[in-house]
């Protein structure tokens, strides 16, 4: 018997970058968590190093004592608790991609690739953000919008053209490390899926990861759900 495998991909903001705003959005966080809970995920996977899974779950078990201002606890832990899950799942893998790799890529683009730079700047100007005058759930809908994710994918693929003045393939080297990271995150999620029952895993992760992870899961035959796509929501939220 084959079992249905589904992944709910939730691109997230990193709350530590907007601490003061997040502190004033307690009710909106609860609204977002309640929204996700209606999709009835069987597991909650988080962007935390897989090797530190036990540390993450120790934090989860004691999260009632104090909650840090990050999306791991504010969304991931609250959602898992609302669903009475015994544990959460750390699926990230940082790999060999370093800050220096990103700085080198960015510096090369700024000095030698004006068209790519202009495209990046244009996307940056339209990047969704958390704001005081917009509900958090609306900001998340915009961050997970299909058109925005497609533009993100284009930016990453443009990197294949980037070389420095010595001919070193700066962009390809960056993408090699990025792809390895995505494959390891994909592997970590596949490994937590049960072989003996249907699964609907909800992953909370930075939105830059969505385009490649979607392709990987679809390639393996999983049903990929965008929780903010109303048709997907209606078809899956009440199917159990």
C-alpha cells in the first residue's frame, strides 16, 4: 500500500530582524498559527540544524518557561503545541556555504554585473516585509506569493553567469554549495516521513529556499501545498 506524502512549504521572515514589531503582534501570531493548524500537519519541521535536533526538542519541551523572539518558537513551537505534537523536527543543514561566499558573490556582481545588480535591487525594493500597519498573515501571503518566488528563482539562476576577473566561477561555486544545502534539507525531511502512514509535514523556512525545495518534492511525487493558495487550502484543510 502506498501512502500519501504532502509538504506544506511556509516561507518565513526571520523575526529577530524585526523584534520590536513582533513584540506588538501577539494576536496576529496566534491568528497565523491558528490558520496553519487548520491544515492539520502531522509533523512540524523547522530551520534548525539537524545535528542539534535534541537541543531543539529540549527547548520545545521547556518553551512555556520563556519564548524567544524568533519564528522557530513563535510559529513552530506554538503550532506544534496547538496540535499536541510530542516533538518538532530540525531539518536544516548549513553545509559549506559561508558568509565569505556570499560577500564574494555580492562584491563581484556589484563591480562587474550591472544588469544582475539592477534586477536584484528591483526585487529588493518589492520584497514583502513585516510592518506595523499590515497584518502579519497578509505579510506572509505576500512572501509566499508564487510570482515573488519565481522572481527569486530567476535571481539565483542568474548567478551562473558570475565570474571574477580571473575567470573563477564565483556564481557556480555559490550555487553548488546552495544546491547541496537544499538537497540535505530535502533528505532530512524525507527521512522523517513515516513509511506506514500518510504524512502532511509543515516546514517553516526562509523564503529563498522555496523554489528549489518545491521542485525536489514534486520530483519525488509529493504533493506540495502553498498554505496561502486558497484552492489548496480548501482542498486539503478539510480532507481528513
